[in-house]
C-alpha cells in the first residue's frame, strides 16, 4: 500500500549500480568509484517532504526544491545533481540517477524512512 510522504523524513541508506549491458573494466571502475564516493559523502544525508517542498540536508548544507507524488512515483524538482524520479518501496524510496544519452546502466540511491 502506498503512503503519502508528506511530513516524512528519509535518510540515505546506500547507492549501487545497475548495469544494462556489459561494460569495460574501466567503465565499471568509474561507476564503482562514483558509487563508493556517494556512499561515503552522503552518509548523513536526509530528505524531508512537507507541503509540496522537498528539503535535502547533507553535511550542514541545505537545498530546497519541490516534489509531487502520484501513487508510488515521486518527482523531485529543484535539487541540483539529485535525481528527479523516485519510487516508493516497502523499505523507503529508490531514486534512479541516469546520465542523458547513456544506456549502460543507472545508479540506485536508496533512502529509508526515519
């Protein structure tokens, strides 16, 4: 059952890659480096939803944007370098980072409700 995220705060849990096709060792190394860096730098990152506003707090830095929810689908706008699309799961929210024009895979960024 889908719940309304308004009034809820979610904490970064982890990031991991999903590959859509075989990649070279160098491409995999780059993706794994990016994921490792994100898993280190975003450990204390939280995302709060309230009244149509989305607030991302990471290391004392606060960014504000907006969000909309359609069932299990979340759309977040106005947070630089943050994925715009997320899906509610039983565990929390699964955001997907895609590079435009890149069909090799995606990075999943998981947040859990606190």
